[in-house]
């Protein structure tokens, strides 16, 4: 977090001089100390976040790929007027432990064209799928696997 503060300080100043860098080091140190003392932040959270970073980047890449694949499939539905879509509501239970992971999964489902998370109650998901193809294997998707890996990182 300290490094993020310092990088933001340098970016917002627009130039690097010795005075700006020294003042930034002092102010960012004070801000980091404030966050640790009054906001309950700890260096352990930084370490945990850095350990999760490779999985988070992989998650983002796979999300983009899945969005592109779903866009292509929805475009096929639009361009093929004879194709009869079979919309359905899918209900599944996720074994993700944290609420943040469940919300990330729900948002990832909603970002993917053809699917919308219509309900999230505890670990129960209700997803509207444009077609049955979108509904297949949703509870065991790569998104769930990666989020479980992120939760396992201590």
C-alpha cells in the first residue's frame, strides 16, 4: 500500500525532483501509518494481495475471453433468426466462503453476455440464461475454480 501511495504521489506531481520525492516519502509514510493505526490495515494484507495477484490477473484474462466468446454466441443468435433460443433460470449453490468472492462471481456472470445474475442470497445463485448452452456447467465454471484458489491463498 505504501508503494501505491508513493506511485500516486509521483504520478499526480507530474515530475520527479529530490524535494518532491523526499516529501512524498514522508507523507506516504504518514498516510500508511494512519491507515495501519486507525483503519485496521496491516502489511499482511499487502502480502496476501501480492500472493493473489497472479490468480487475479489470470481471472481477468479469462473473464475477457469468456465475454468475447459469449458475444460471438449472442451475435450468432441474432444473425440466425430461425434459431429458437431457450431462456431459462438456473439455480445453483456455490461453495465460495467469502461474500466478496460470491459478489465477484455474480458480477462476472452478469458481465458475460447472455447471462444475468437475478438473485444472490447467501451462497444461492439465480441466473437468467438466454439459452440452455449458457446454463451448462455454470456451478463448476473456471471462474469458481479461480475464486476458490484466491480464497485458499493465506
